[in-house]
């Protein structure tokens, strides 16, 4: 059985970006678990429910798109929000067609980003709904 987990997980290999996004999310009242490596996040996912994951699309060890494939298989109810430092319309189209909840290019508007996180949390099924 999975333990309760923070409401939002963030996976980004850039420490300064990760810290900045954590600050923005926590200042808005979200509980956040941040990961610098996709593999660490996947280990966390084995033991915890993750309603919302914020994923950097371009990381060294595993892309956000590869991570999304793992999430679709292991945690299909997780809502994914993608972030990237580069304009990449092909990647945006790919992840949105694969079921991403939202896509943001850094730097992004914090108000819109926070609203997307809130909307994703509201759209994510509760633990009991996910079991039925």
C-alpha cells in the first residue's frame, strides 16, 4: 500500500530552477517534493501516490517524455505539467497528445503556472476514486 505523499512532485535537474519553483509553489501553499534525478522520482513513485508531477522536459539521464511514459504505465492518474527552458513546439505537441495537463516555457508567468497546478490537483482523482 502506498503512503500519503506531498501533493506536488517536481523533477528538474537544474538546481537553481528547482529551488526557484519550489519557492513559488510553497509560497502559494503547496506541499512539494523535489527531485534532481528522474530515477529518484521513480523510486518515490513506487511507495507514494503522486497526484501531480511537474517535469522538466530536457534532463540528462532521462527526458521528461521518457518519464511520462513511465508514469503512464505506473501511475496513469498522475497529472503531468511540463516545463522547459527552450521553445520546442514538437515536444509540446508530443507531450500534450500523450496526456500532459499543461506545458510551460521558462521563465513562465507564475500566476498562470500556479493556476495550472491547482487545476491539475482538482482534476486528479482522489486515492479512493483511483482504486475504483
